[in-house]
C-alpha cells in the first residue's frame, strides 16, 4: 500500500473511532461511579488529595485532576463529563499503532490493530464513561510503547527513559493496577537481557529507570498504604476458568454480547490469539511475542490473583490488557516467511475471515450497547428526578425529604430541586440509625417523605428504610417510575377542617384535610379523613372511596380503603396519584362509602340521601405555552 493511501486509511480509522465514541455520548445516563468522580473533582485541588487518602478512595488522583481542569472550561453536562474519556480513548488508538511499529510488526498488522481498537466495543464503552479507565488505557499503552522504543533505540535513549518515567508515574497515579503493566515491562526487559547477549547491556540502565519510577512513586504508595491494604473490593472472586472466559469475552467483543453468541466469540478470540502468537514465533518475532504475552497475561493474572484475597475482580479493571490482546489477534496477518518455495494462503484467508467475523460480532454488540435497554447504563435517573420534583410540588421544600436506601450519588446530579435528602439507613444495615433519622424527620415537622427504592443488599438488605418510615409515617402510595418503585409516605394529619356528615348506618365524618392546597400535575394529594364509627351499624366489609372528579365529571384518580378498624377516631390518610397533565377546568374532591360484598356494589347513602360528600373544589387553568 502506498504511504499516502496508508496515512489516509489510518486517519479515516481514527475518525471512525472518534465518531463511534462521540455518537450518543450523552444519550445514556451517568453511572454512580461517574457521578462520584464528578463530585470528587469539584473539591479544591488540595482537598482531592487529602480526601482520597482520608476516605480510602480506591483510585488515585490523576483522573480527578484531569476532570477538574477539563470541567472548569467545558462545563458539567454529561457530554462534557465524558469527553475527556473520549479523547484518551482516541489517543489510545493512535498509541496502539505506534506500539505495533515499535515492536517491528508489519504495517498491515499495525493498521488492523488500529482498526480493531477503533471498533472495540469494550474501548468504546469506557470511552463513554466518565471514569479513569480510558485514561489508564492510553497511559499504559504509551508507557509500553516508550519501553519498547527505548529498547530498540540507537539514540535519544535518555529522552525516552525520562518520558517513560513520567508517563508510568501518571499511569500509576491514574489506576493502581497500572503497576501490573510495569511488572510485565520489567519481566520482559530482564528476560531479554538474559536471553540475548547483545541486550545484556540494557539490564542495569533498565533497573535504574524502574528504580526511578519506584522512588518517585514511593511517597504516594506509603501515604495510600492503608487504602491498598484495607479496601474491601467492589467486584467478585471468580475461579480461573470463569475469570478467563469473562476477560477474553470483554476484550474481544465488549460487555454487550448476546448470550447466544458468547461461545462462538470465545472460540474465535482464543483461536486468533493462538494463531497470532504462532505467526510471530514462526516469523522471528519472538521478542514481540514475549512482550505481548507478558503484557496480556501479567495484568490479567495479577488481577485474578488479587481477587482471590478480596472480591475485586471486575471487567473494568482489565482495560490495560486490551492493547496486547488486539495486537496478538492482528498478528495473524504478519507476513509469512517463504519456506521451500511455499506460502500459506489458506491460513491467511482463514485468519482474515476470523478477524472479519470477530469485527462483525463486535459491531452487533456495539449496536446493542447503543440501542438495547438490557445492555444500557441508563436506569431512569432523569425521569426519577423529574418525578420527585412533581411529588414534592405544592409543599414547602422543608416539609419534604427524599430518602435514599443506598447512598448512590447519581440522583444528586440529576435532581436539582430544592428538597433535601437523607440516607436511610444512614449506615450499612443500621436499623437503629434508621429509626433515629426518621424520628429527626418527625421532629423537623417533615410532612412527606419520598423513597425511591434501590436494590442494595450491602446497605439495606431487610427494607430497613420502609420499616423505619412506617413507624412514624403512613404509606400513601407507590409509583413505578422507569423501573424505580417510589414510595410516598405522609405524616399523620393534625390540623383538620370540621365537618358533620352522617351516613344512614351511623358512620360519621367529623373532619378532613387536604395537602397541598393546589392540584399539581403529576403530584400527590394527601387527604386525611376523621371517621367516627362507635355508634354505627357495620357489616365489616364497608370501604371508603376518595375520588377526584374532572371537568367532565369522570373520575381522574381515586383511593379506596377499608373503613373498619378505626374506633379511636384517629384521622386516616388517603393518597390520590394525580395524572400529568391535568386538563383545565373545574375539579371536585368527593368521599363516600360502599359495600363491595353486596350485590351491585351499592354506594351507601348519607342521612340526607346523597351517595357522596363533596369536600373541596379547584379550578385548573390552561398550562402556560
């Protein structure tokens, strides 16, 4: 291929990689980790360091510094938060090409590896994630390139060594697992120093370079020692076979591979790795093969071994192993040496078919990531935030609280309303703390608590939030919002409007209250009714209906609950879930009794002969354009 055509092809692949990473960058919602990083980066520069150590944050500070500096000029939108990861991911594509050429791999191999990285669903997933993983990918790839370039350099070795030390330190300050890549570099350099006599002269200089990295990193390592030894992990501890399967699958085709395709992708990826390794060995690229194998298996093996001590295995932590994996796969196209006048076109064709099939599988996985909710990061945070705003409408902000049964920071990126929030329980499975928090809410005269329920076995494994709230509040209703169960709790009614209405069976309605005063589209109306049943003749099956009637006289929303069991006369609460929108016109709130066990389910009549009592009316205007 002519040089200018090759350059155009490589530039086109970089642009394709950039386009795939920028496409729908802000379509999916932020994950909890992304928001945590964002909130962490909002701290002052020095506080980022001190908080990382004090809170035992399991990632170093470099990515938070980059994000903070970037956001100062770019803003705080989802697009802006993730764009820095896009930039590092595109940089990693170009660096992979440079690494391939430094390893003296053929132009075709380097270009195919560049294409595989540009199309990699795994790399794209992390490029659209506002975390440090793409930054770690770029820096460890750059460190690897500089190590190989230093090995083969005839001159400028001092510049390359200094660049290696700086880049490696940045990588270590981005993710602790970058150390595994540096271990692979060390083992390779020591190995070639023993293996090839001509390279023995590099051993001592290399030890000095690695020593410089270790010496400069040691102060941070000592400061963060408690974090490194005390972190409990946020993954799992799989067996070797399961870990190998998961690692190969994500490196080959990402995290959105359909179950039916996983086995075929695993076989293709394993075969390509084997063929690529054999092709390098047969074509006198033993050093390249050794480097890539160490670069691939040392980080993977070290991550797996670390997970045997604590649950820390996670596909995200394997990102540094992506470059050697893709290079070994692309190496199946390394030109074959002629032996006895023969070439191997069938093997080359098979290799190309395998690479093509793997690339197509990756594109299908990428499409699922873009479009299929089952593989999406999105959890409905945006809709939840809007709904919480509506559920608190009409009440003073200090009369409402949003309770989280897990301290996920994502909601506080999306919810920008005036209502404060509490974590309930305040600590992992802290029942006593949950009770104290609810008691404090009642003391602060909080009238309504909104509880979006999040599965959190490590924080609230026994519904402590709901149990504690039920002791002091009454559950009005539950609403499903984009997969979120949102429970609305209301405080017992205190100020009641007097009313004197009696039914023919002797039941009396002595008082009522309605909160809030206005109808809020998409909100909740709390209706408190005070019943007197002592002198009533009841069958025990009577029920109360509370209905909101719209401008056409039809039922807009209602709440039905049993009448029996309130001899003490305490007010009972009813929750009316208001639709959105509310058509303009007159609305009436009515209440009545009926008996579902009687034939025809008749309404019971008042002593005045009416089948309901009107409590309140509203006039809803047309919405503003």
